[in-house]
């Protein structure tokens, strides 16, 4: 499926670009041109960026327990 029709960039290519460090609309546009013509794909690109960040957060290790500091008194 195409993420950007104007520049014929597929969703999989966008994901690969994001995974390789293109973490902004400007960087994605600079690397493949997506989002730099009519702009109708910009929301799709933003969604891909948000999903990538959400995935990274999901992959963070979860601490077993948080130490709780209580004040005496
Ligand atoms: S569809 Fe991406 S710039 Fe037009």
C-alpha cells in the first residue's frame, strides 16, 4: 500500500526509513520525498511516526518493582 501517492512511496518504505533514523516529517521528506508534494499523506506519515514511538515504548524493559521512599514522621 502506498503511503505517499505523489512520490510512489510504500508504507513499508516509510517504516524502514523511520526505523533507520528518519524520525521527523522533514527527514522522511528529505530521504524519499514523501509529504513534499500535495501534502495529503502527511497525516499518514505522522501516524507512522507515532506508531514507531509507541512501539519503542512498548519494548522498554519494565522494572520489577519501583522503590518507594517514604518520609519518616
Ligand atoms: S500523497 Fe504524499 S505528497 Fe501527495
